[in-house]
C-alpha cells in the first residue's frame, strides 16, 4: 500500500502556511527485474506493454532516472 499522507518539513520561516491534505490509500503492485538492464528504457516499455496485455485495466507508473531519458522516451 502507498500512503499519500504528506510529511511536513520545516523548510521556510514560521510565517509560511502549512497545508494538511487528507489522502486515500490504493492498492499498488510493484514489478521489477531481478537483474540490471543495459537498456532500461526498452525494458520499461516492454514491461509496460506486458502489464497492459496481462493485467486488468488500470494505471501504470514508470519511474525514469532523468529528464533526458523522459524526453527521449517521448520520441517513441
């Protein structure tokens, strides 16, 4: 389970407002490879399509290591 509960950190002066947002918990499935991938973008795309085919409809979140990889992935 993933919690969207915010953690308040003291980053600014006392005059800055602190917002508390009530969150909801949703079940999360985590998939990963057991070994390192030389082409992690290709591996991520293959995993995405495999999840899309094998699992019921839902959202997929893929973390990429940097903005360059993100921009490169948009070219596909």
